[in-house]
């Protein structure tokens, strides 16, 4: 089995292998299709209400591009503003440093437990595992993340991590982990069980850890949007708040939120507005956390920033709309990607966070249909980046001896030679017509091919080469027309 490591160093089958296995899970596919259908329909409805939707997409793209073009300036501005407001800013070059800083901050308060707001960045760096190794237990407070944590599962979607679970599966997890054998399966029953389970932790645990949807350079504030209120509880009740955010999350001005607070909820959950939009800036005596830290994480982002073609990857606002629209993700779910970031955005972000050493199969986990680009609220041209990354992977492979003599490279070199000459192409077509005869079934199609070519016919039939190529047909047509002209000319004389 082919395997590769994700950016947390964990072994995982490459995408084709993992996807093939998950395609056999009928329940998972039904859950994913149902959830993405619901979100997609809601999104379409609320987007259609916006006559200026394309203008908002352009504006959001421009704001994010400006932030990336001047990232050093805006990050410095954010740091200065955050410190003026009473916050403390830490810089982390990679996951290990970010985890070390977070652990030291928690241990400084002798805390053995923390409560957490949903954060893909903390998933990226493996914070929960790092905390557990030093005896600190992290309690996820987002309902979907709580389901994943109690079920000892992994997130499969950026916005809805437990999207692959249905109500009965969630009920079974809660019955087992919360010791509630009589728990019903109504949504009200499940949310009430989660509320009771978490409320005690909100009121008792003094340290909270969050991510950030946006960092506002102008004010030094952190913006968090969510739908359940758990984030608001984590932002206001604990004495210590630690926010961990990728350096790309910064936006220049407070007023820039006007764009994103319209496009993010519509793209992510099909809502006109997030039920909870929280902004936290510094420390206020007697109100909320009395100690506020922001950990700014690089973890490969600077290298992505240095690639002019792939830089647009960092414009992402983590809405998950590309996942809901992607025909590949809708069939396989998120676990096939072997990464915190699944779907189209994961197919371009994860390999770059890997510094192109791992997850090399992900840029090929796409049909390049363009649906992801059409729904992206900041207009990331994901198909363009996918092609760019595929080119990098091929060039790197060709630099190795194994790559040079590998079947794909040799095959492409042969194809290039054939297509460079009409005579060579005609000869290849002639030989192909002879060679295909044993494989043409009674249906008139090629249903099975040997070796690597079998990857195509495993899932579809292939039309055989026609008896006459287009070039041959055209030459015969021209010859017939010429003969007809000569005949007419002879008759007239």
C-alpha cells in the first residue's frame, strides 16, 4: 500500500488508496451527501438574495490580497496594537514552538484542564495531543468537535467536523461517553445533553484556547464567529484566553469585517449572519479574561507566501464552501485526504504546508471542474493552483533517477515524441488499432485494460480507436473533392 505522511508526521494512505476504501462505506457517503446538499441549498438561497454578491467577492479578494502583499507591515501593526490594549503576542515558527508556548502559558497557571473553541489551526499543530502528553486535558466545546473528541474520531470538514456522522451515531457516542443510556435521538435531546455536559466546564475551568477567524491590524483585536454560543462562553468566562492563529488571518482595518461578516456565514452555513460575532481586544479590568495571549503561527506559511502563483491559497477564510461543492469530496468525505484540511482547499494547502515533501497525491484529488472557484467568497482559483502544484511535483520527480525512468515519465516522453510528428502519430494509431482487438468486448467498448491502464477501466468503459482517424478522414475528403472537381472539369471540356 502506498502511504505518505501528513504535515503532523502521521502515516496515511495516499489519496487514491484511502478514497477507494471509503467509497465502500455507504453510510458515510449518505451522511456526507445529505449534509452538503442541505448546506449548498441554503447557501444558494441566501446568496441569490444579494444583488452585489460578485462585488462582495471582489472586495473580499482584494482585502485578502492586500493583506498578503503587505503581511509584514500588518502583522507588526497588529502586534503593536494588541500590546497597547493589554494583550501579549508570541511568534511561533512551527507547530512544535506553538505547542510549547501554549503549554508553558497553561502550566504557568497550574491548570490541568482547558476549554477550547473550535479551531482548525490547533488541529493542524496537534495541540490537544501535545497538551495530553504533559497531563493537560483539552475539552472541545463546539458541538461537532465534542462529537469528534468523544467518538475518538477525526474532523472531516472545516466548518462541520462531524458532518460524516448522523443523529443515531451521535446518540450512541453520547450514550457511551456521557453515561446516558436512556438518551433520546431528537436534536433537542442531544443538544441538551451536550449543554449539561459542557456547562460545568465553562463555569469551572480558568483557561480557554481559541483560534481566530480574523486578526484586525488596526485595533489589535481578534474576531471569532460561531453559531452555538460556546465561543462566547470561552471568550468571557475564563481568566486566561490564548488565541492561536495563522499569520495569514490578519486583515488591515476594522471596517474590512463589513465584507467578511456578510460572505463568510452565507458561504459556510447558508446563514445571513453568524449568530455570534465576537471581537476581543486586549484586557479590561473586571470584565472577561484578565490575561490575553495571541500566538502567531507560521508553520510553512512564509514559504507559501513566497510562491507568486500559489500565494492565493492563503486568502482562504475557512468557509468550507469549496468542500460542499466538490464532486470528489462529496463522494469520499474528508478522511480520504489524510489532513485537517480536506476538500479542494486541503488539496492545495496541505502539500504546501508539507513543503511538498508529503501528501503529493492531493493535488490530483480533483477533476478540475472549477466548482470550488465559483463558490469561493474570496475568489481563490483553486484549479489554477492545483495545476501549478502538479507541475512542481512532476518537475521534482523528474530530477530523480527513479522519476526519470518511471513509467509515467517514460510514457509522457513517448507521447510527446508521437504527437510531435504526424507520421509517428499515424503509425501509433495503426498499431493501437491492432493492439486493442483482444480487449474490445461484445458491447463494442473496451471494458478491461491491463496494468496501470486498468485504473481507467475499473470505473468506466473506453471507446476503442476508430477504424479511421480524423486526419485520414480529412485526407480522403480532400481527395474525393479533388477528384470530383477534375471530373466536372473534364465533362465541361
